[in-house]
């Protein structure tokens, strides 16, 4: 008995309980794989590693999950849940739910004589978790109250209310989620959520505004004045007549105010007080975050375009480059949400209202700056502002030589991370401090290459290739320049700047060279990943490279987009494709191509109404963006709205030389029986192909519409030979190729591009 009491040491612990939803429905080997994946994710989190190293963590396997028992701070299991939730975004096939509770536990010996943990703290944590669905991070009210004492946690906490769990125990639940973690949908067991823990409870009774109240008071007082005047007017007049003769000759002091004047004065004061109060309340509200702002993560930032204070306007490339480099360093910090430059470039002219900008971009903080360059001297001014509260967080000026610019960019990124209290891993500190070249001339040439790469036209991409090559000549070991070269060659065929079979090998060679020089180059990993899919149809290899790229730079919207569009879409992982595209939109909300590809993901899932809504929204952002028009045309065609689809295809052709939408229109004309118009388009495409590279896929579409399956397959096979991964890659999911499915030639071609074993495995 003495030993037993000695073993049961009662203490308070912080418990994170988790399990895999639907675990019992998995096959035995699938259960083993799922547990192994979850264990790997948990073990790789920084919180777990630190707690284990300090001897302050006990891990309890539970069959379909585990319980993590922390002996330190209540924030530890919450931080751990955030890390796990972020990691699970990349593995949507692993549905996990989590529950947090702090409570008493005691150490016991199990049947094998090993030390174990039991107690109310463990039991309640499990009950809290049991209330959730896949993706949920539920916390007990006790934990939520403790977390809410720290301002950073308040936006994450959303009260759900009381629920009865096992053995009649009632627990108060709070849902922990934000823009990129957790599950905002109320658990099915509870129904509709009841609001935010930080918010006030407001009844349904409507309140009267101060201005309306002031008007009501004025009306009442005026009515009272009228009544008083009617009743007492005769007496007042008699009194005035009796005293007129006596008062006129005498020098009088200031007369006391009349009843009317007294009432008027009271009314005026009441109105003034009410209006001043209303103005004060509005002013205060303008300086405080609204409930909608609470969903925006505190550790989020947009770097707005820097002002060019140089006398030479040609230095615009340098100014954009400094902004770009700071943004790139920040984006490597996993604990920060960083908006891509595509979205921030909209705000080149200084915006009047930073709060509106922040809300539109979904961030709390804005970095503004300016650059002045004169020969080899550079001045950089920066200021960090919390746009939701208008609080000025930090500002500084750097006067340095051109050769010191990397140190300035690194220092700015580190200071921002510290100011926003973002955690930095050792590898992240190394990444944002890296000096990519010692040659200032190479650096300037690289910035010019990025300047033209960002313009995204065939001519500008060729200019970027020229500048990147010049940078490499100045510094043959400049890994970033090779990575830029790889990305430019990769994109060139997408903008009708060259044939894939000519461009892709050069892109792949540049990406491999970049990684040979620097294996931590996320942009080189992303470029190589894309090429493995588009050029080599090596999808397992592509997935591995993308995962490495996103591990190095989790805020790379382009990598998320390419991963979704060039790989996941083609192998049938369409739910994961949608997840990656939504993440890309979060990081680059104003990017036209990313918003369009989100619509493409909805098309792959057959969610046509959502696709049409998303693509119409993109067209509203910029009616001249052809890609959104032709995807909208496709969605409308699949929906059965043929006249509207034709109208969108025609708009596309009017603003672009891309042959694919022309082929889509020709196919649709042929299907409708408009053979002459289809033949004209076919002739146009043949003539184009004689002059310069034209995707074989576009001609295959027209022949398919005409019912000539043999000729359509001939052109699809040419597309494969030409390594046109952009158009041939989605062969198994392309809705326009449905009539060919089952044809032996088509199935043989599809097997070369996406082997059945890979497609089926990815579609589980």
C-alpha cells in the first residue's frame, strides 16, 4: 500500500489528446501507415522535441491516436496542436481531431510494471476530443480561459457552449481555429457555434442609436414648449404689459433667461452631448479591431511595394528587388503568413486606408518602405504597422553600400519576426541570413531578371533568361540565378514563347544546377518538381520535390499552385488539389492565375456551380485576363449553358493568341453541327502550327468534336511526343476527353502519362 500511494503522485498536467477519424474502417496495413504518418508529424514538431529534451513530456499511445501530457505551460499543447494542424494541411488523407484540457493526473504502474499516467485530466481531454470531427481542435473552457490571458490566443478562441459527455459529465467547449489551422465548422454533435469567447453576448433586442435618441428628446422638449406656451401665454403677456412702462426707462442688468430660452438651451446641450458621444464612439470603434478582424492571424504580414526615391527611374528594378528579397526571406518563416507580391503590387500608389488593404489581403500587419540608390550607396526606409489597430510597431533607416544589402534584408526580416513574436527554427534563421552571392554586379543582374520574370509575358521571360545568364557569368556559383533561369524556361511554353520539348530540358538542367549549389533553394525544388511532372510524367518524384519546396518555404503561393495544378490534378488527388489551391489563394488573394486555377480545381471535382462563381469573380477582378474566360467557358459548357460558353470562348480568343481556347471553340462548333465553322478553326490551327509551335492538343479537340477519334488520338500522341505536359498531363481527368475513354489507343497513351497504379493509389 505504501508503494501504491508513493506511485500515485497527484499533479496538474496539460493534455493534448488526438485520434484518427474513421480509423476502424481502414484496412490493417492502412491503419499502420496512418499511425506511422501521425507519429512522424507529432515527433517532428518543435514543441514536442523541446519538451522531450527537457523531460517534460509523456506520450501515451491509445490505439487509434495518442495523448501528449505536458508538464510545463498550458500554451505548449496549444502550440503543438497548431503545428500538427499545419502539417496535416499537406496530408488531407489523414483526418485527425484533437482535444485539450488541463487537470489533475497521477502516475501509476501498468500491468507490465511500466510507469503510466491516469486521472481526470486525461479522461476529460479525451471527452473533449470525442466531441469533435476531423480537423477540429477543441479545448475545455478552463484551458480557453488560461489561453485568453495572452492576447495572441484570443483570435483563435470561439465558444461553442456546454455539452454532456460520457457518464453525464458536462464540459464547456471552445473551438480553436484561425484562417489556416483547425476546423471552423461547428462539430456535428453540437450544431451551430455560439460565437467568440472574446466577444460579448448580444441579445436580439434592437438598440436605439444615440442620434435617434437625440432627435426623440428634441421632439419631446419642443412639444413641451408648445404646451407651456399655449397654457401660460395670456398670463405671460399680462405680466409683460404691467412691467413694460416701469422697466423701459431704467438701466437694467441682463435679463434672466425666459422659459423658452431655458428649454432651447437644454435641448442644444442634449443634442451636443449626444452627438459628441456618438462621434467619440465611432472614433474609438475605428481604432479597434472588429469581430471580422479577429479571424485574421496576428502573425501575418504584407510587404507593400516600396517607393523609388532614386533620381534615376530606371532603378525601379532595384527597388522592386529589395521588396522582393525581404518578402522572400519572410516567407521562409513557417510561423508567419506572408502575402505574395502578385497581390501586393496592386498597391503601388500609397493607399489611403491601410486597414482596408489589410482586410482585403487577410493580414494584420503591413510593411511599407522606400529605397534610394545612388551609385553604390543605398538608403532603405521601412516601417511596420498593425493596420487593424493603426499601431506603429517599428521603423528604421539603413544607409549602406550595395554590397551590404543582403545584411540589411536579413536584419529587416529578423526584426519583423521578433516584433511579431514569430518563432524561428534554426534552419529558418540560417535561411533568412543567407548571402547568395559576393558579387554586387551579379546581384543587380539577378534583380533585373526577377523584374522581368514578374511581368509574365513571353518577351519579358526571354529578357529575364538573358539577365539570369548574365548574372551566372559574373558568378557561376549563384544558385538563385540558376533557380530563376529554371522558372523562366519552365513558364515560357505556357505563354506561347516556345515548344515544351525545347524549353523544359533547359529548365530542368538549370534547376538541377541550382540544387547542386544549394539544396535549400525552395524555388529550385519547386521548378524541378513541376518539370518532373510536366516533362517526365514522374509524379511520385514531383510530389517529393514539392513537399521539400514547401517545407523550405511554406508561404510560396506559386509552389502551392503548381503542386495542385501540375501534379495533384493530373493524378486524381482532386480534394488535395483543392486544399492546395485554397492555400495558394490565402497567400496570394489577388492573383488572377491562382484564382482561376481554384475554379479549375472545382471543375475537376464536378462542383460546377462553385467553379462558375469563382471564375466569374476572377473575371470581375480583371476582364482582360483570358485564362479565366476560357475556364469559365468550359465550366458553362459542362453545365449545359452552351451559348454562354461560346461567348466566353470568343472573348478569350479576342484577347489571346493561345491556341487551346480556339480548339475548344472549334470542338464545340463541331458538336453542335456547325461543321464549316469548325473546319475554319481547324485550318487556322494548322496554319499556325506551320509558323510556330502550336499545341497539338488544340487540334485534337476539334477532331474529337467532329467525331474523328482516330485523328484526335494521332494529335494527342503528338502532344505526348512533344512533352506538352501542360495539356496532355491531365489526360485522365480532362472532361473534354471523356468520349475517348475505353479506346485501347487512348488507354495505352494514358498509361504512359499517368500509370493506373499511381492514379488509383492517389484516388483512395
